[in-house]
């Protein structure tokens, strides 16, 4: 895969003024309506190099939204990694010690391991457990279409489809290297156990980390989520959110996660994601010299990694499913 770096269109915001927020957790701002309704948490910055989602949350804060019902919370998560962002080495600030979005199991959170990311995760855990709806904003290394990752629950899929965007909705079970925030606790509870009104989480990859368009997508989807949950009027979306695409949404299910078994993993082409490989058995890459092949016809490649180390996800393989 070519190592051409996308241009950095955004300037990393100075977020120091957001530190105090209005809660007892730094970089968390919460507004209660006083009217019964869901607690919606918009979460950003699981990874310190995701500039676009920080720009989007900063813009949401400037709107000074007062929810019509329920409660709205805006959270910047891995601020320690974001502080290390350097345009000269923009990929290096993804995390400080470990991936914040791979620690979300009770065994890890309640275990003896320690890191900057784990300390922040333990601090934020009560907030996430209070949420009824979680929109977890992310971005991608490669330029490409935005993606909604809904985990394995039907309610996550329903939320993605209700928002009407992105075009691609990904049903998946996460990564071998650790559990994501959207897979944590009640968010991943089976639908038959959650019942009506169960907690729901959606992860959206809004576009390339440093692209202006990705920041606009993150902002627009945040407002759409708030309108869908009844926290704001749809008129606020029309007044402030940029128009998004109108192509019919497609749901694909990840059937296989390719996890690198070595540090010597490479693809045979410059895949950026969402390519459909026509024939089963096609070699798409090599892991320490061993071929990696597609398991079926019309196999869709989800988020191929630019550089994959042992134990990390190299690519996810998916096929379309009926909505």
C-alpha cells in the first residue's frame, strides 16, 4: 500500500478552554433539559490524531444547544494523545500507550494493568454507562466514504438507518486486539435481552482524519442524531448542518477479521476500503509471505490498514445482507 499522506486541511484546535466543561470530569460538558428523555452522549477523540471530530465537537459547543428533552453530553476522550499531535508526524498521536478504543471489557477496566488511556477510560466509564444513546465519532487514515459501524445489535443498525447516512452500514463484532467502546456492557447487550428502549451505540468513521469534509460530516451526523432522539428540532439541522449524500444505504456484514500474525503484512494493491473483489480465492495481501485470500465472491474490503503490526486488524472482509 502506498504511503502517500493525505493533506492536512484542518488546524488542530486549541481545546484548553474546554477543559473545565461543566462537570467533574475534564473535557465533558453536559446539559440537562429538565424534561424526561434520553441521555445522548456524543463522544469524540478516542484517538488523538482525529482532528475532524474535535472540530465538530467544538462547533457543537459554540451552538450552545439547549435540549428540548433529556440530556446532552459532549465528551472529548483521549485528550492526552491529542496534545501530542504534530503535523510533521500526524499518525504518531493515535494514542500515548495503548488504543483507547480497545480497552472496553470489564476484565481490562477492572484489571491491574495501567496506562494513560486506561486511567481516562476508567474515569469516563460512569458517563458512558449513564448514556442511553452513544454516537462515537471517529475518522480514518485513508480518504474514503464515511462508514457507520453498528456492532451486532439490530438497534444499532436501526439507528444507523434512521440517520440516513452514511451510505455504508457495517455489521461487525469488533477486533481481536480488544473491545471497542460501542461493544461495552449494555451497548452490546443482545436485542432480546435489552428490550424496547435498550441502550444503543453507533461508531461513525466520518472520513479522513484531517479533511474538512470529514469535520462537516461529523457535525451534521451529530445534529441528525440529536434530532432523531428528540433533543433538538429538525429545523436546527436544516439551519446549521451541511447537506450529506442521498444514495441508498447498504448494509454489509463482516464475516472475517484478518488479524496480522507478524509485522510483515502487506497488500497487493493500494486498497482504500469498500472495494469489492469479484472472485473467491483472490490474493489480497501477504502476512510474512503467506497469502491472504478472499473467502467468497464479491468480497468487500473494510478499512484496510496502511501499516499493520502483529496482533492488529489488517482488514475486515464483508458481504451484503438484506436490510
